[in-house]
C-alpha cells in the first residue's frame, strides 16, 4: 500500500479524539487491511465532517415540540438495537457482521431512527432538521470526494463507510449519473 504524505492520520471522528481507540476504527481494522490484501495502490479519505458552527444557531432548538402529535410511529427501541448489534458482533466474524449490518432491515432501522429524530425532533440529543441537513451535507461531500479521487481509467471504487451512511449514499450515488452503486452482500458470507 502506498501513502502520499507523512503526517498524522486524523481521527475519523473529530469529536472522539482518544488516541487509544483510533486504531479500533473501521478505517484501520477493515479499510487499510482490505486495501493491503487487495493490493490497492492507494487509499483515499473521502469522509468529511463539516463544521458544526455552520448549522448554528439551530432555529428549532428552543421550540416547544410535542413529538407525539400527528401520528403514532412504531420504531425499534434504540437500546435493543444497540444490544443486538453488540451481541452479533461478539458472536460473528467481521465479514459475517458486516453482512448482517448491510441487511436492508438493519439499514432501514437505523435510517428510520435518524429520520424520526430529525423530522419529529423526538430526541433532545439529535432532534432537529438542522442536524439531518448536516448529515446530508456530509454525505453529499463524500460523493463529491469519491468523484474527485477517481482516475480516468478507474471503473470501480471500493467504498467503506459506517452503516448509517449506506442508505443515504446509495440514494445519492444512484442519482449521480457517473456512479452505479453495488451492494456488498454478494461478496460477503450469508448472515444468519
């Protein structure tokens, strides 16, 4: 694997900077190892965390909102989802876990929870259309960076992202005429 610059690798999440956990991220544990195994000649960082100040002040922050009005929405319990994911991770190989995470049901559950919090403002920790707009901003920038990393002879890209990005990126990449996203599931072991 070839690198082009000698500088510290930035943490994948600017809000999580503990040096002891960075080597456990999917970037290192899966991305760099897979690129090395596949003998890729380069790895491109395409994620970007837009400045949070860009979305502040949040005009929705001080509004009195009854998030239960209009219609009842049945969603998965986030604590149950997290516990199930942790149990699956502990009992699976990494490829099996990635296949399980990429099941449409699991991708949909994550997406539903994110939209519920963003549209209905159902969670104080992440409850605003502004936060949802920031999430789309980040993913649109990732699509832009993907396009910029491609060379004239590149016909395929291997993109490794967290599962929360999959549905958004799939939509954006499908809409962009220069891309044709493909699911990783045919290349992974079947998830039980």
